[in-house]
C-alpha cells in the first residue's frame, strides 16, 4: 500500500490525470444539475426528439463497441482459436466496463432511474423490444462480471472461489453469446416500430440482423484498436505470451473483420433491393447513406483484406479505428441523424453541451477504471500462480 | 398500487355504463385484433369545425391542466403550428388554403386511441392499457421514463415532463377516461358548438362518416382517416382538403404497430433454442479437431522417437561392429607385432 501511495504521488499531475480530473469535476456538476433540476435543464430533448446522444451514443454505440467481450471469448473458447487466448481478458474487461457504463448512462437518461427494475419486479411489458434489451443487458452484465471476476479473485488471492468460476467458463461463454445475439439485434429492432420516422434507407426489416453483424465487426475492430492502445501505454504490464500473440491477433481479427464487413455489405445491398429503395440514393440522405456504406463498410473491408495479405499491421490498426468510427456513425444515423428525417430542421435535435459533457464524463470514468484495473490485476499477463491453466 | 387504481376505475365503469376495464394491451400476439367490438370513438369533421378553440379550453379544464399564457379566445395563437406537450393534450391547428377559394381549414392533433396502440406495445412496463371503452390510458405510477413510447407513436402524441426533476410523467389525451366511464361526454366533445366532434360507438361513427361523404361528395375528401391507418384508430377524421395538407401523414400504412415487431420478438425463442445447440456443436467440433491434432502430434512424436531409436540402434550396431573390427584389427596387429617381435630376436640371434 505504501508503495502505491508513492507512485500516486509521483504521477498525480500527469496530463492524463489533469484532463481526466477536469472532466470528472465538470461531469459531477452536470450530474448534480441533472438530478436536481431535471432533464429539461441539461438536455435538448423535446417531445419530437425523446432520444438524444445518451441513447444514440452511450447506449447504442456503447453496447456495440463492448461486443469485443463476446466475440473474443466465443472465438477462443467455442471456435477453439487458442492462439488468441491472451486477448480474452482485456476484451472481457472492456466489455464489462462498457456495459456497466451503459447502465450508468441509462440512469441519467430515463426519467425515474430508481424505477429501472420495475419491468422485472412490478409489471413486465413483454410485448416491448425494450424489455428484451433490458433483460438481456442486465443478465449479460452479470455474465461479464462473472467472466471478469477470476482476474479480480487472482488479485485478491481468493483461489477457491476462482476455481469454481473458472469451471463455468464454457457455460458463461455460451450464455454470453446467446444474450449478446439477442440484445445486439434487439437494439436495432427497437426501431422496427417506427417505419414512419426512420429514413427508408436505414429502416429495414433486416435491421436487427444489421445491428447484430455490425456488433461483430465492432467487437473485432475494438479488440485490435484497444490492443494497440494498451500496448502503447501498458506494454510493461504485458507478459511474454501476450506480446507474442499480439500480432497474430491483429492479423487474425483483421482477416475476420474483412470477411464479416464484406458479408454485411452484401446483405445491406440485398436490403435496399428488397425494399426497392434505390431511388432514395440520389437524394441528400442517399449520398450520406453511400458515404456510410462505401466509406465505412466497403473501404475498411478492402483495407483489412490488403492489410492481412501484406501482413501490414499498421494498415490493419488504422483500419480498425476507421471501422469503429463507421459503427459509431451507423448508430448515430439510425438513432439521430436519419431519425425524424421528415421534421423541419427547426424541430430536429442537436445535443446540448451538457449532454456531451455527461457522455465524455462517462467514457472518462471508463478509462480511469480500466487503468486502475490493468495496473493491478492480471489482465495483460497470466498470474504466476495460475499459469497455463486455461 | 397501480392495479388497485385500475380496478377502482373499472368498478366505476361497470357501475356506470356496464363497461369493464380491458386487460393490458397484449398487442404483440399473433392473433389479429380489430378493436374491442363496442368500443367508443370520436369523429372529428373539419368541414364543420370553425376553429374556436373551445375544445382546447375544455380539455384544459377537465384535465386540470395549467392555463396557457394567452387565453383560448385569442385566435392568433393559431397562426403558429403547435403540437401536444406536457401541459396540452389537444391542439387545434389552422391551415390556410391558397388558391381554392376556401377559408382556413382546421385540424386536431391529439391521441387517436389506436386499436392496437404503438405506445402500449412499446412500453416495457406495460404502463399503457387499451381499455374496452377504446381509450388508451397511461399509468404514471409504473412509468420508468424511457420515452420509447414517444419514439413508437406514429402520431407524435405522447409528451414528457422534461422539467420535472423527480416524478416526470408522460402526458397525453386520456379520451377523458374518467368522464366516459361515468357516462359523461369527453370535455372537448361536450363543448363543441358545431358538432364537429361526435362521440359514439366507433362502428356507428364509421357509418355516419360514410353518410356525410356520400351526401356531400364535393365537400369531403373520400377517406375516413383512422379507419385503417396503423391498423385503425378509435378517433376518426373527415376532411374537406387532402389530409396531407392539414399535417396528417398519409404514408403510415395499415399495419398495426405490434405487427411490425412481432417478427423480431418471435426470433427470441429461436435464438434461445438453437444457439446453445449450435455453439455446443461447434465447440465439440473444435475440441475434436484439437484432439485429433493432438493425437497426430502424439503419433508423430512417437514415430520420430521410434525412428530415432531404431537409428540409434543401428548406429550402435555399426559402432559395435566397427569397434569389434577395430578390436580385431588391434588384436591382429598386436599378434602380428608380437610375432614379428618374437621373430626378431631369432633373426638377431641368427644374425
Ligand atoms: S396515437 Fe399514439 S399515443 Fe395515442 S394510442 Fe396511438 S400510439 Fe398511443
Ligand atoms: S416512458 Fe414510461 S410509458 Fe413510455 S415506454 Fe417508457 S416506461 Fe412506458
Ligand atoms: S377527450 Fe378529453 S383529454 Fe382528450 S382531447 Fe378531448 S377533452 Fe382532452
């Protein structure tokens, strides 16, 4: 503990800490406003635009980008790609943190957060897709917590408990994949009920499938992206295996992402044909749609392919960043930009700066907790007592 | 708590009009639901409407809503297009007509009390109920405030109390549920001086509307808005000008909201049922592959070892043979040498 204190003293005024500290202070102030003055004070939400960036970004993007957890654990434990094993723990950790923060963000967004358990304990609205989303997210957060817990238990030295949980790995993984399939797709299915509000190019009866597949793309790309960042900042924490497998993971995940992106492109085109929406492509929204489809789906698919063929790690890493941006763009398009497209521009939603503060605040919290955990718990390395056990 | 409140209202209804409260709208079932047979409705006819805003005032009063800054007599308010909000359940909008020689035409914006309401089907705490009266009611005591119902409603009706910090509610027209349950007319209908609003059984109102169109085909658009829109609504509309010109969307289609999501909901059991089987199968396959490759490795190792062993054996043999030979030669040599040596002295001696 005393050594912790000294390191804390040394690194108290690093740029990261200063910026993060400012954001946290600002975030806390806005939090105070939100919960004492109501949503109207801190958001630009309106009766026409009931959902803003706290749903579009924090919920939809958050859940999509946290998909690395189920994608990686499925690849390693179910599909048997053992050589990617060292990617599992970081991915599970980010998944767990991601979902925890999504749930935190929801407390800001809903009008009466203390009633969030009501659908389960008071009166379930089972006809609602939101019910499915809520149930799956709650369950999956628990699954991720259990999947992550061995690392914490190793750190705490609770061997017995750890042993029991590790035995559950397979069950948890399968359960996690089921829950993820359900809620990743249901997040898209939320919009099925509003064909008159979402632009026809984005509205499709396939939208649940689109959301599910893009979550795989997001998951794969996030693993590459986070891996790169982590290597940059936490290389000293990584063990031999992690460092050795690192490039393999980038190549393997990049190749997979390229294929999934290509498949996604095809079903997107099938979707347009099925609804015969070609004529919309010549409108402003059509151009925007093509930007998304060509710039953020076709292009990264191609770049990933080139990157894996030439073993160009740098290209793959940048493509991962680009792809992640593409998924963010997609979610914002569906939820905010192409939603309510028929309203006059005076009625359209633009986020309030305090909404942005909260979103940034929540991401920052995630980074702080991530850093706290990886500098203490066996995430990037195997705990010496349990080496080679998995 | 909520249930008892509902029951209470239900008893009042039963005592008054012989109507009981319908169950929560189970809208997403696969059964086709075309509305409760004797449900009530209101027909709004904008050919008869003079835009006096009396209905707005009455709505405000019967629902105990705060009075707006400008009085209802002030008709200039209608120069601006308005919508329902947390303090307004009913809005009358004015649409100036250009080029057809008519005066302004009015339109009502308020809850249409859909036969299969999107709001009810979207709410994850089932806060909405489609009652047998036709009214779609909302129970604030369970509402979480996710506002998904606002996303779902195709008519943009539900509004939210964004400025309420602790107990914000959804607000919308109740079809004056407390009043009609007691046998009273809805506030807006009661006060209308021109009978532009008619309250009655939905099935009867459809007949009335058809009759009006038939009797004056040149004054009405040949369409009853709400007969089929989004699967049909309990409130019905007649208009003298195309509906799209008075802010009402004509592209909503006739599919009721629950039918839009039933496919996705139906996929849940499939995923839950199939995924574990599939995934376990894949797991077993990858395990087997791993096992086979392990076996192969094992075999290769054994073979290699065997080979090495046999090689080693043969080498040993060779070595032994060589050693033997060397030994033999060495002996030979030694013998030869010994013999030679033995012969030497002889010759020396001889010499
Ligand atoms: S108009 Fe909107 S709020 Fe009213 S019943 Fe229909 S879906 Fe619900
Ligand atoms: S805001 Fe309230 S009534 Fe509307 S869907 Fe959410 S919980 Fe239901
Ligand atoms: S039925 Fe009642 S609540 Fe609805 S608009 Fe008329 S007066 Fe208002």
